[in-house]
């Protein structure tokens, strides 16, 4: 059973049955907005809390539906040591792009932010979940 575990700004955080964390647009959110620094830091904090409490690797599904772009502060943050603290515990991240705009944004994010763990762009939630479930614990 899926369980909402947190929220921040335009984002809701869900824990899925297979131990996968999912970042979704907040319920009722219709406005498309850039990802903010506070939201980016919250994504990292939720991952850290999950790993600390469960002892499991982080497998993250990020829905890009309502994001239009990423603030410059966020791009700078993702290059800092603070944003890399979860990397040793991360098995992989799947970006879900359901439309052309989110697909372009996902491609840019993958090109700019190279990671030490597998990161992949999907158009199908089912395929993204299957891929995340196939990743080994770290």
C-alpha cells in the first residue's frame, strides 16, 4: 500500500510497497513551477530519513509532470557535497516524463547532473518501477 510520508511546496513524498520513494506533484497542484532550493533540499532530507530509519538503499522515482525548470540555486546545490550525502546509499533514480516538456527537462537534468549511481528517464511509470525494483541494494 502506498503511503504519503511528507510534503514540501509543490511536492508530495510517497513510500511505495517495494520500498521505493516517489516524488509527486502535490495533490491539487495545477500550476507548473520551477523546482526551488527548499524543495531540492527536502528531497535529499526525505531520502536520508528513509535510509536511516529503514536501513535500505534509496530507490527514487521522480515525476517531472509539473516542473518547468530548475532554479539556478538548485543546479548549484546539486554540485555541493551536501547534496551528495545520500549517494553511497542510492541504488538508482528514475525520472518519469509523461509529456514532451518534462521529457526535455529530464534529458537536461541527466546531462547536467551526472551521478555515481544509475539514473534513467522513463515515459512509463510501470517500466520505471520495474527498473527500480531490479536494482540491487547498496
